[in-house]
C-alpha cells in the first residue's frame, strides 16, 4: 500500500494551487470519484442496464449489479493486500470483466495501468517494473494468444508482481472469479477526488512509453463536457468498438462517460462490420467511436447495403488520426447517422466538432476544445504565437490536461513549457470559428491508423539483432491506415545478408505489440545526416514517400 502514490505532485507535477482553485470555482472539478458516481447511479436507477457483454453468451449488468460486483471484487482485492496507491496492470479485451475490475480498483484507490490487448512481453514487462505493479489482470487466451504464459514470463522479471488474476481458465495463476468476497460492513478507504485515478498510456515518442496520471476530478470533467457535447444521456446505448483501455473509447464520450450519464455500454469483441453491424441492430446502438481506417471500412461495408438495420445509430465519432475530408463526406450518407470528428490526446485536451456546426466545418476541421478554460497557443519554432489561420505547434493547458508525465522529470522538462503548457507535437491551424485543423506532426511518432508508434522503441528492438549495425524507423504514407512503418536497416560489416521477413520475425519474437512490427524493411549502406551529423529523419521520410 502506497497512498502517497495517489497524491498529485508526488510522482508527477500537478496543477499549481491557483489553477486548482480556479477550476473548482468554475465548477469543473466537482469532487466526484468514479466509484462514487457508480454508487450514485446504482442508488438512483438500480435496475437500469449499465453494461452488456454480448459474447460468447450475452451477459448484462444492471447498475445495482455492477455496483455490487465492484464492491465484492474490491473487497477480494483488498483481502489480498492490494490497496490505496498500488498499481495494477490491467490488460483485458472488451469484456464486462474489464469494467468490473476497473471499478473495483477505483473503489480501493488502486491505480489501473491500462495496457492494450496487443501489448506483449516488452511493453508489459516495462509497465510492471516501471510502475512497481503488485498485480496484473489478463484474459486466459485472447485472439489466439496465451496471456497466462506471458504473465508467467513477466513475473520472473518483476519480483514485485505478487498476483496474476486471469479472467477465464487461470492455469498456474489465480482465477478472477475466485477473488470476489463479501465486503462486510467495513467501508474501504477509497480515493479522494483530487487524487490520481489511473495511469493512461501515451502514444510515446521515446524508447519507452510514458504514463499519464489522471485524477478523478479532471477526468470526470472531461466526461461531463464530452457528454454534453455529444448529447449523451440515460438513453444512450454506446458500442465500445475500439480497445476499451484507450482514452478515446473510454472518455470521448466513451464507456466511462456513458456510465457517468446512466446510459448503457455494450462491449464489441471485434471492430469489423461483420461483428459490429449485427450488434448495432440487436442492441439498438445509438453511438460509437471509430478510428479513420475503421470508419472507412464501415462506410464501404454499409454503402453496399448491410442486410442489418443500422437505423438506431445516431452519432459516430471519428478520431485518433487525421480523417480525410473525402472519407468524412461519405460517412453520414452511408451509415445514416451524424458524424463528429474528435481530435484528442490521452494527456488531456479533446476537441470535437459540434452537432450544430455547419456541415462543412464537421468534415473539414477536427473540432474545438471541450472547455472555455482550455488554453490554446499555436506557436512557430521560436515559440512566438502565429496569427489565426497560420500553421504552428499546438501547446495547451487546462482543467483536464496533465502538467507532467508520471516519474519522468527529464522528459517533462522537454514536453511542457515553464508555465505548464503541454507541447502536443501536433501542427495545427485555427479557423475563424476557433476550430482546429490538424496539418501534421512535429513529434517523432508514427500514427498507424490511430495506433501510435514511437520509432525509437522499435529501433531499439531491431538493434538487438546481432547482424544489425543501425536502424531508423519512419512513416510511409498509406491510403488506408494514413501511415505505415518502414524500417531502414544498416547491417554490420561482414554480417550474413538478412531478409526483410527475418527482421520482422525477429521484432515479433522479441515480444512487442504486432502493430509495432515494421510493415516494410529496407536495407541501406548509410543514413542521410543532418548538418551536425545526426540521422536525418526528414530525408529518410522523404525517401520513404517513394514507396
Ligand atoms: C487519441 O489519443 P492518443 O493519446 O492515442 O494520441 C494523441 C495524438 C494527437 O496528439 C494527434 O497526434 C493524434 O493522436 N490525433 C489526431 C486526431 N486525434 C488524435 N490527429 C489528427 N486528427 C485527429 N482527429 O488519439 C485520442 C484521445 C481522445 C479522443 C480521441 C483521440
């Protein structure tokens, strides 16, 4: 138990007191905790359906059942010594268990560390050791991959990891179904609203992913703001199509936003139209969120006639990567619902187009901020603000944008200005209506259809190959994903020639999320250099565009 880990400012910078005061006075931070919100919804509407997990057999949870289940699971975690401030890596697919586990952890003030189902040994090992996690929650087998075996490997490297809980057949570990116990009369010492709620993952630009500390107060504000903009209420039936651990399907407005409003959340096991369309029909889904490649796929699938009744669908949110104007124009007619673009980041700031924006704005911009107190600066390379309409680097601070990553002081010094603005790494311009248009990116990150890849992380894996002298990973434009990855590789002198496939296999076998395995590998003799002798990614990117 390490309660101090919950206190903002201990493991990461937090809002200065005068800002916190202002955000409270303005009514943004209202003293809510997620555990408390669920309790209140359960008291007000005990029998309303909160959660549906349709696969393999349809299961439902009323608000009362979800609340009780979270209590019992929380009591079981507490009985096993998990408590306030402890970190727990949660790697569950889109299932009811995901929501139960997360609310149980909220209730005891333990911090979920959200891993994606695609993460493998490299990422999970890092999350467990870096956060000094005491527990790791996994499915048994998901998408053909045995997470129990991964957990066993990780456990050897992370001695602080005391528990592995498995949803399903536990193998050598503990079954999640054995954890719940009678909460008894003793109330759990839950978190305070100003304390940390969880650690979210950043897309990353460095060799290791950064962790994002979000508080109950700040996140709850982004949920309420998102709900208002998207028109979420108790009648909303939201399909969680993207991985539930990602910030977009969690909070924009996401499953947490919809639960906050007392609506119904339906977990979608896979995002393809063949899985999602029948669910939209049978569950009368009103709203979902998609990344651009999926939006394209759904639009194409629907345009040909689906054989499914999608008429309940009112709103589809698209974000995570740039959505082309042409694709955006096709969505509403094909799916018969409204489109809203979202430009957000797990660090905080979220922009939405609005339902009452004129149709052109909705297809040509990425929206405007949730809050009147989201401060936006668009600056040139010297840090000077550019006039409206001109491109520049987007900097932001506000009532739900972090002031620093978790335990990363050196990185924070680069990623935040002295006065607390987050350097998003995005290049944007502002329209006269205050909407932002994303024009590009200055950060060294690849956006593969919304999945973010830090080139350095992949380069480090390739460099571990004995035949490799150097590696540089860049983005290649792709009509479907927006970007794919290309690894330029220099072999060691005298090394046996390698095939591209062997490099990809090596990366995969080192245990890294499949979406980070380079799509293309090209062998070169040398990298172009900048004036001071650094690898010129800019030149590499422009040669990559020839692909
Ligand atoms: C969302 O969050 P992250 O943390 O995975 O990625 C944030 C980055 C942004 O800095 C930007 O580079 C890119 O993803 N991005 C977009 C975009 N939405 C995100 N680039 C262009 N157009 C868009 N609409 O991706 C995220 C978090 C909350 C809501 C929505 C997306």
